């Protein structure tokens, strides 16, 4: 049996002279060597890192430009085949704070996937929960459990873990989309499984129906099938495609109601919808929450922070976003990450020339369901910069008025 004497200990402890720490003595050094030998680490040397006063993510705010991603993906399309081994031509975002790992945040994976004309991505399945969101183009069908599902710009296509799936491009044009998965979460929890499927899907699956079977069953607002045979047996939404026209209409209606004086928006000029499971009303995936936010031209969101991390993609429009101390200009296709407890705000500069809706549309996915299930969710929202300026101006005005009143009283 292996003992602590059979290998060099990876534990390294250093006695430090500091307030509220033991006095550095030869006896303390000897104690620390004993800890190292037995693979022990005292809490008093680690508490600042293990139990900070607020979350301190190793991930950092970062932005990726769509033009650069798209060009590199197209080059990969020329050089890298799709098939067994690599499985997918997916190029992951690597957060610069995560030591070169292919992770956007400590819990979320985001990648651009690129499929050339006529190509088929082979079938497989995995425990990682996944989705696809189409930023541009159409013509690819994803085949989930033998059900061909069309992919078009603005469509959101969830796919819970352990479902067989493949893709085929039925057009003469390449197509790119965003993949989101909980790969890092399942990696750190050591819970992942993967299985190869068929090398080729059948001719019956390589079809191009306008609507998938899942949409015909579950794609009717407020209505669910009664037949027991089609009830979901696994977690995750049974609806495999959420079409852009429905998302667009919901966001437009919220802003229209706001203009008419009715409630419906998150804050002035900020509409938002969450994709939900029609069978349960909950999140579409057990570990991932997905939303679409529309920010009207010149509107600005209040800085908000929450535990857990998010990845954003600019679906349409342009504007500026601030994450922590970083501020960037963003436009269609750009992606950026918001690490845990970093304040985030956005200002829309979109218009008719760069946005179909005339607004800044932000696609967002996060790990919120995990934090809520563990009762670790926490959030806060600050006053908007405009409100802060207004409050400061009002306070200055009130102070000046009070000073004038005192001066008149003294004069009398």
C-alpha cells in the first residue's frame, strides 16, 4: 500500500510573519514539515483564498470578436476534416484567466462550430447538456434522437445530455453557430460519460423537414400533449427548437407595452425573455439558463452582479458593455464573458443600419440553475449611472438651497 513516504509531497507550506498568524519559530517550521509529509494543510494558511469576503473568480472578463472567430473557423473548414477522433469542428473560447483550458468560465463551455457544404458530423452522445444558437445562415439540420431539426438564424436549439445527435449540412454554403455546454462543470465534478454512435445517419434522417417532430408535439404555446408515450423520460426540454420569430415577437411586445404605459420590461428600455421547458415551466436544461435580452436604442441597463458566470453573444445591433473594470464596444456576433460577482451593464447604440429590431439584442447563457439548486445564488443591482448622476445633481441642488436658506436666516 502506498504511504506518504513513497512519493514527494506536493504540499508546500511557508511560515509567514503576519498579524493573527503563529509566530515563526523553528518549532513551527518543523510542524509545517510534518504537515507536508502527511499531506495536511492548516486552514489558517489558506482561509483568505478558500473563504474570501466575496467571490473572486479565476476567470476574467474578456471579449472575442466575431469577425476574427468567423475567419479562423472558415480556415479550419479548409484544413480540418469532420469525423471520428475530433468529432466536431468546434473551436472553444479559452478564458485567459483559466490557464489555457478550453473553458469560457469555470463551469461553461462556448465554441463556434463550423460545418462545410454537404458535410455530416457523426452521431454521438454525452452526459454534458448542450445547445446550439445560430448567429448567421441556415441550411444545417441537427438530428436528435432520429428527429431532423432545422437550424436558422436566431434559433435556439437545446439538447439535454445523453441524447444521440448528429448534424448534416444540406446546402452549398458553410454554416457557423455557437455551441454551449456544461463541459467544465462536469469535468471538475468528474461526472462525464461519452459514447460513439453511428458513423452515418440514415437517409430518412438526412431529410429537411420544415418542422421537427418535437416542434409538432411541443411547439404550441400553452399546450402540451396528453399522450403518455411522448412524456419526457429524461431531464431537459422536449422542444428541440425555439424559433427566432417567436422570440423576436415576445421582445417587441414587451417594449411596445412599456411605451403604452404597461409593465413588462425588466427596466426602462430593457426587455428580456427566458427559454423554458414546456413540460415543466423550468429552465430548458438542468445546468444552463438561457435568455435573450433586447435593449432599446440609447437605453442603459443598471450594473448588476450575481454568483455564477455568464457568456453573452451579440445577436444584433451594437453598443458598449462594461464587465468589472473592462468596457468594450460590441457588434453583431461578438462574444464576452461575465465572471462570478463581476458587475455587468450594457448601453445600446443600435439603430436601423446595424440591427433588424433597431435595438441591441444579447443572447445570454449562465450556470444559474446550478447555483439555485445549491442555494448559493445571490445577486445585487446598482443604480444606473444616469440615476446616480441625477441623484447627485439633486443632492447638490438641495444642499445649495439649504445653504441659501441658512444664509438668509443669518442675515435676518
